[in-house]
């Protein structure tokens, strides 16, 4: 059949929009109940504590704190890890995020970026190993896009060099490594709850964050940092005498989650596993449909990893050489004409090319200050991370489906096959 971009019939005729709808009435009921009860503030008791208990049970870890945002959970994790001026932390330049490590910058720590593993696009443990110095204190990988980093390798590096693993699990609720949920494996993992289902973070509260750990000391340190005036439930008192002495003063940040957001998050958490499993089933069906085609393949996952790209959709790798050097843009144009919603897009920003690392910004940090926390930021330039910089131009993105219209996945697979098989007509 002729390509749609050349006047032929489209491969995709089914409705390509997400068919799963969030339970809005249940969300409204949960929010209105709190308004009726007048529970609009508080942490450590009531619905925020109940949510922490529910999330703890879901992940299987020992300690959970809910926070205002994912980035405030992460900042608290960096404090808990003891990160400060003079320390270095390692974070991916591709698939990283400024909000992920802004807390560490404000503590005066220095970012050292690492290259991605070209097949998984996630922080490459071998590259990380080369960048570890006596100043490194924290590894800060990102389970970007709901795909899981090589946890065995990362935990091995932490053990060998006495480092703390602060996992950015902003997109990775429900993801697993070797059958264990992320949040119950490393030292500290932080989740974001930004947005609303579906399409935003896998558990949504509008805005919100969650910190998980199995380490009592890390939990208490995070808690004293970010929960000013938290009610400590009876029997759960701070055990470290230094932190206990702080009582309600803590360190002053009141980064608690808003109870109305928590009400929405409790509804969202209930459907997480079903959304996760349905998404994975649809993705795997598509993976099988396009397996073996030249020029396009799903981003790889580590054998022990189980992930779902509920946030930001599927990522695929494009190999123009295998399709007669057909440009990624032209390939996607032809797919879109078929009704396949493929985008020629990688990651928005690479961390080492952010203005704060590439330009002088007079006045930004205040009089005479060289950077946040009075510590100069490192300088990076284009070319410093060649793998990330070239790889970013070979990535394709496509929405995934929790609930797809009848026949859609088949048709999307057929559309991709059709364009690949007839790619010569596009050259
Ligand atoms: C990778 C990553 N880390 C951290 C965050 C921070 O989460 P929040 O927006 O809840 O502060 C985000 C938010 O999009 C993110 O994408």
C-alpha cells in the first residue's frame, strides 16, 4: 500500500488518544471531604500520614516522607546524605534535570556530570566510575522516564567508595529492580507527584513529592531538614538525640505536602499498579510488532529492570544509516502521516549546557558571590560530553497507552513497518 505521505491510505484509523480516564468524581469526593473536615494543613498525622503509610506499604520500604515537591524531597535527601561545600555528586547530563539537583547546588556541592549508556540512555556506571574522586560523596542517578538504572552497578560503586545513592525516582513509581520496588533498594529514593493523571508523574497530587528510605538515620536527617512543625506520631520519636533536641524547630523549611494534593494522590496511588501493568502490556505488544525492523528499536532495559514510561512516553533509538541516511525528521513526518504519533525528539536540555555552567551571569548570585552558597559552579562547554550530545539527535519519542482503542497498537506497529519497508521512497 502506498505511503500516506505520498497520498496512500493511513495505517492508523483507530483513535490514537489515551482511553483511560482518571476517576474525577472520586478525586472531588476526597478533596471535598477534607474541606468539609477543615483539614487543610498538617503533616505527620491525618491524611498525609495515612498516605505515607499507604505508599510505604506499596513500596515495601521502612520510612516515607511526603513533601511539597519532588525537588524538595531531593534537597532533603542531599542534606540527609551529608552533602555540603567541597563535596561532589555525580548526575547524568542526558536525562538529568536541574530541579533534581538544585538542592545540592544550594548546599555548595559541585555537580560532576556523567555520560549515558548509549543503549539505555541512563547514567552509565562505567563512566561514573571514571569520575569518582576523593571528593565524591553522592551518586545521584535518575530513573528517567520510568526506566530503571543499573542498580547492581550503582550500589556496587557506592559500597566500594563509601558513597550515598540518592535516586531521582521522580518518574519511577512502581518500577522494579530484580522484583524489588524502587524506593526499597538503594539508600534514598525521591519521587515527584507533579501534575495530574494520566501523562504526568505516575502518582499525581498536582504538586508533591515523596522520599523513601530504609535507613533510620537518613530518614531522621531528611525529616529535621524539611518538616518544620511536623507532628511526630507517638512511638516514632526522633531517636538521634541531636535531632530530638531540635523539637519543632527543625531546620526551618516547611516543605510539607498540601493535604488537598495528598487527597488526589491517594486516589492516584490506588490505580497505579493497574495503569503500570496495562501500559507495559501495550508497550510489549508494540515491541513484538516492530522487533527486527532495521533503523528503529526500543531503548534497551537492563535485564533485572521493570519500568513503565508513564511519564513522557516511549523512547526509541533511530539509526539513519540503516535506512539509507533518511533523516529522523523525514522519517517521523512519514510516520505522522500514517497516524503514528512519533516525534523526532530526545531530551530537552543537557545539564552541562545549562547557562549557569556555560555563561557568566553577573548579578545572579548577589554581590561578589561566585555561585549559590558562595561556591563557584564548574564550567562546561559543548563537546565535553560527546556521547550524550550525539545520542540526543538519534532518539525518537512516542506517547504510550494505558488503555488503547481497539486495534490501535496493531495499527501503529503496521504503520512503523510500512514506513521502514518503503523508506527508499522518502530519500
Ligand atoms: C527527573 C526529575 N527530577 C525531579 C523533578 C522534580 O519534581 P517536582 O517538579 O515535583 O519538584 C522532576 C520534575 O519534573 C523531574 O522530571
